[in-house]
C-alpha cells in the first residue's frame, strides 16, 4: 500500500511550480501551503476529531431549530370557559 506524505508532496509541488528553494513564495503563501499539508496529514491519519466536532455542532443546531419551531407553533386556546 502506497502512502503519500503531504509535506513531501508540497515540497515537490513547490519545486516544480515555484522553483523552490531557489526562489521563495511570500511568507503567508508558504504558511498557507504548509497548513493545507497539515490538514491533509491530519485527515489521512484518521483524526476523527473534526468530524466529531462538526457532527456535534450539526446536532446542536438541529435541536435548537426544533425547539424554535415548537415554540413558534404553540397554539393558544383563547376560548373563555365561564
């Protein structure tokens, strides 16, 4: 099974497209590429934390939405029983 290394792939891409290390990109551009490689490495490592956090946030949003709907559709009986 072939495993790819996101950081090695990033350096290869920089060498092919940005003539790295002879020339460098802007500091923020290089940082962005490194962060993207880090995110890919985290996903490949099987990190379930982002998916779990996203799922918890989605569940909380659905519960809040259901609560707001139930409050908005509350029917009040205005009849007077004397």
